[in-house]
């Protein structure tokens, strides 16, 4: 799994520098038009989804390594051990893929709204600022810590959800359920990628490190408040900086 994560980062680095690097950047979503038809939207859509899945493997797979290691030991003697591990990861990635598709569709809708509504076009900068504010404030909510506590207790999570019956389905469901709590914990931080640029490998590294630290480090739970203050302060600074000229 460590090799898979490294390979994903190398693939992202190469993809960002290739002629297809635009499919990692959500800013290019605005170029898609409904009049292109299904055929015209299918290939870009597939490439955007593939890029997102690659980002999730690189950024989020390290955060699930403790749970995967516990499950590996639990099923080590099972005759379908490798398949069960693959199904666990497939369930986890399926949850994040669904979130990514929803986020990209929402972002595409915002691009359409900005281009069609002059009021929004003149104030497009507020969207990024509002995402940063939202992500910062979410760091202080009970939902954040309820989901984070589930992610920080992989042993109890596996023991609570693994029954050893219908093993293939159970393995997939285990990954899916863990993915749901992971999305519940980190969805706002992932939206920050849409504010700073989804194709920016540097920001992927920073946000991936923050989320891995929150989940896996002994003191990771205490990262929430400082990260929230930084993000909310950043968003507020953008808003105040843009509004300052209106108040001489």
C-alpha cells in the first residue's frame, strides 16, 4: 500500500506536467457545456473522475493505513485475503469517489452561475473565501470530532463492523462505512482544494499531511482548532481585503 501511495504521487506529478494536466484543475470545468452532448462530455468526465481517484489514493490512503493493517492481520489466514483487502479499499475509495463527483458537479454549477450572473461574476473571489471560512468553522463542530473519533479508533471500528460472514460483502461494507466517517471528518478540508486549485500537488501534500496527522498522530485531535483558525482567518482576510477599498 505504501508503494501504491508513492506511485499515485509520482503519477500526479507526471500528470500535472503533461498535456492532460488541465483535467486535474477544477478551473477547466467552466469550459464544459451541456450543448457538447453526452459524447463530448464523456471523455472529460472520465478524466476528471480518474484524476480525482488518483488524488484520493495519494492523499487519503495514508490516513486509512492503520485500519488496513488491522484488517490485514485479522484476515491474514483467510484463503481470499488479498481479495478482501482489495474490497476494503474499493469500498473506501467508492465513498470518496462519490463525494468527488458531487463536488465537481457542484463546482461546475458554480462556474455556470458565475458566467451567467453578472453580480456573481464581479464577486467571484467571494466563493473561495467562503469555502475557506466554511472549512475553518467546520473544524470546531461536534460532527467533525464525532467522525474523527471513529477514524482514530480503527481497532474498535473493525471489531464493531466485521462479522466474518459473507466476507466479500462485509469487507466492502467495512471500507465503505469507514469512508463515510472519513468524508464526514474531512469533506470541508477537501473542499479547500477547490479554493486553492485541485491540480496543485503542493497543496495536496499539505492538506493530505494535515488529515493524516489528525487521524493517526497521538495528538492529532488537537490539530483541529489551529487548522480551523488558520483557514477561517485566511478566508476572513480575503473578504476584508476585497472590501477595504469600499471604505476609505
